[in-house]
C-alpha cells in the first residue's frame, strides 16, 4: 500500500441514506489526509464489519435515534480487545443543546449539522483526528456566550453550582451535594443565567466545557481564514512547480 495512503485517516459512517454516504466519499477523496472507509446502516453492523479495526473516525447519524447513538458511544468506551477506538462525530439535521451535551458526556468528539458546508465537515474531522473535540458554532450560537466572557461576577457558591451542572447533576442532586435546598439551587441558577447571559442549564454546561477547553468551536470567520491559508499554500506550491519547469526548459 502507498505510504501516503497509509497515513490518511480512515473515516467510516453509520448512515441510512446511501446518497449522503456517497457525498462524504467524494468529499474525502479530494483530500490528502482523509479517506473513506465504509458505510453501514447502524453502529452495530459497523462494529461487526472487517474494516472496524482500521477506522480512525466514525460518523454516526443522530437520525438513528438518540438512544442508539448514546448506546454506541458507551459501548465503544467500554469495549475490550480493540487495538484502538475511533473518535466519534455525531451529525444530524437538527441537534438540541440537551442532545449535544448528552453526546459529549457519552464520549462524542464532534457535533455538526448535516447541512454544514464541506469545509466545515473537513475542519471537524481534522480537529477530531488530532485529538481535539469540535462543535459547529452555528448549532449553539443562541446558547453560547462570548469566549472572552469570564465568571468573575459569580459568587463561590454559584461557581460550585455551575461546576455540578457541567457534570450533569440535577437540581436535587446539587442540593444534596452542597447541603442546601432544591429551591436555593434554583435561585443560584437564576442568578448564574442573569450574569452569564446563557439560557438553560444545557447551554450553561456547554459553555463551561468550551471555556475549559474540553470542546472547541470554529467560527465562520476562522474557517474562512483557514481556507485562505490553504489556498495560499496551494498557490505557492504551484508557483514553485512553474519555476522548476522554467528552470528545466532553460537548462
């Protein structure tokens, strides 16, 4: 096998729509660092496939059902006897912040919409391939506060409540952990929402994970900048080739 081919990360997909898988195949074939592995209707069928061991990145369609996606993530996290476990990206036509948080807590490394541009899909795959987590910013734009916004205005108790929310604790569990009443937890959450500008506990947890660097987002402006850099590098490479050809012709 060609050395360059061996270095390309293998991307497999669990998807019920053959045309969607075919579109991903063509997208990856145009890259030098990613290649299409295989397509399967369900995660269970992928796990039994010959190419499962070689898969570096696995895309699972949220349309298969939240339970099936979470079950697959948990099974991959607990599987034994595998040389390596692929990083999982969940994509779907629509993903709520509650679903995103559940997927991330279950072990997903990427969250993206099916309607995303090809460049966004590639950015997600490449980020996850390097060991980072990635979320499409447009999916959660309404619940995410600015990255520069810090929590200095929060009281020590509010910090404690926020930390437990990020870990998935419910109000009653937070009350038991901190030795306070559930009603007091609700008051703390109300103050936290007002100070951070975030709506809902799921958005709060996602923000916390992002600010801790657990997940990262690529804004559209950053993505355009990355594309310009890649285009600039490509043009530079073409210029070098032209110079080499002129040198050969002149000699």
